[in-house]
């Protein structure tokens, strides 16, 4: 992701938010990424400073401290461009080396995880 100046951690974070429809509660993002709240908070600080995400305080009845993080147009565009590169790299360095038998075996394994 070097050509996009986007770390893999930032790429995964942007992807998780995108997959959730473009916004999600910080607590849910923390769970989705398997991160510690303090680590994610620092990452989101930097991502917000760089214009990739925006955080808004949105109190809920069950959590008055709830914060929602959403993608900015810049964050969405950067993720999209980096995703093209990521998919190309996976194809080039991994997928093209697999045989049909390898792919069938992987499909069997991954279907066990739903």
C-alpha cells in the first residue's frame, strides 16, 4: 500500500467502515478490527487529521458516549484506489500461483467458516 501512502491498518479500517455502509460506531469498529480501544482511538485521530474519516458524537439510549465514525469522500476514494492495488497484488503474488486443485481445497476450507 506504499504507493498510496496508506498503511495496511488504515486500509483495513477504511474497508471495515465501507463494508458497514460508510459509517459505524467506534465500539463496533473496534470489535470488527480486533483492536484495543486506545490503539484505535489514536489511529482514528491521525486518520481524521488527514481527512480520511470524521467522528461525530451520537448519544444512544444505551450509550450516551457513543461516537460514530464515517468515511469522508477523500477516505472513500483513497480506499477504492488502494483496493485496486491490493487486489492486483494478491492476484500477482498469490492467486496466479494456485492450481485448480489448490483453489478447490481453499474453497472447501473457507466454506467451513461460513
